[in-house]
C-alpha cells in the first residue's frame, strides 16, 4: 500500500495506512523512512489529543443512542464477544479500547451507553480486532519510527477537524455494519489479505459497507488533505501516511497536477 509520487524532479511517497492490523511493518517502515525527510500524518497521535477524542466521544443530548438502534440478536452476539478480555494487555491500542466491565449481563449497554455512536462503534470494533490479535497500527508504528529517526513530523488536520468528521458518520451506516456482525470475521481476514497483497481495488470493494466510507470522512476531507500535503510534495522526499480510503481521491488529484503515480514495493 505504497505509491511513489514523481514530478518536477522530486520523489515522495503516499502510504495507505491500516489503523489496526495483525502484523508489524517495522522493517519496511524503517526502509521507507531512509528515503524521506518529512513525514505527514492525517492528525495528531499523541495521548493528549487521544484524550480529547475520548472526551468528545461522550454523547450529548442531541446525539442519538446507538444501543437503542441495535436489534436483540446483534446485542446478544456482541455480549458474547465482549465477555472475555483480550490477552494482549501490553498493546499500545489498549488505552484506546479501555477495559470492559465484567459480571454484567448486558455488557454492550454498560459500555456504550453515554457514548456518541462513532465512539461506541470504534470501542467495540477495536476490541473485536484486538481480541483476534490485531495489536498493531501502521499509523502508530510509523509515527514512533519517525520520531526515533528524528524525522520532521507534520499533521494535515487538527484533532477538532477530525472529530467534526467523525460526528458526520451516519448512524444508519454504523447500525447496518453492526447488523452484519456475523460477517466481521470474514471481512477482517479479507481486508488483511488484500492489504498485504496490495490489492487496492479489491480492498475498497470489501470495505464498501464500513461506517467510515461516507462523505464526511472521505469526500469532504480528500481536498483538504491534498492541498495541505502539496507544499511538502513539491519539495520532495516526503512520506504521507493517510487512510487507504483516501488514496484513490488523492492520487487522482496528483495526476491532474501532472505527477506520475505508481504503486511501489519496499
């Protein structure tokens, strides 16, 4: 999931990230970092900004409750899923997921009540993946390596801009994805397989029903991400780490600016 950007005698790289993944890419990321001077991420990844996300994830009176829109079958399956802790207690993602309450009959209600729908979704989805060994994050791993190698790091959005985008995820998309919980296992495995193979089109097709495949997350942000990354692309030797769903829109815009884009292998 790496694309080389060439034009005006400069070279940069566009990297489609996976926020959760079952494998580490440390060796490949170290190799990539040697080819770039400046590293760009969608938004801040430090703990203070993550605290802001968690605070903003608390439901307000004008926000609908996800729990009230879930059917009994989905709630029963979710309660079975959430009844055991993951074994990877040292994972860097654990602070994001948080611990689930034990000894409660309806764990789903107790854990997502009072949360905005998008926060409730990410809390359960990240726990589901973590339970299955998805203990890595391309974003977090790349960020840590960039700091270790003393690269210049910039962010394309503020945390408040990202939260605004999250608030735009339609409740219906989240509910629809939860109703397909019995397909999550196959969905996750296909996603990992396509990502590892670099099969971008197949991966996009597979994730069509994912809640974040919506205008506030993709179409509204693509132009913003593009314009803010361009000064660094023009200088060259930049590495831009963005979610894979942004790749199609960003590469199209780059080609319109006269750049040559080619999928690369590290």
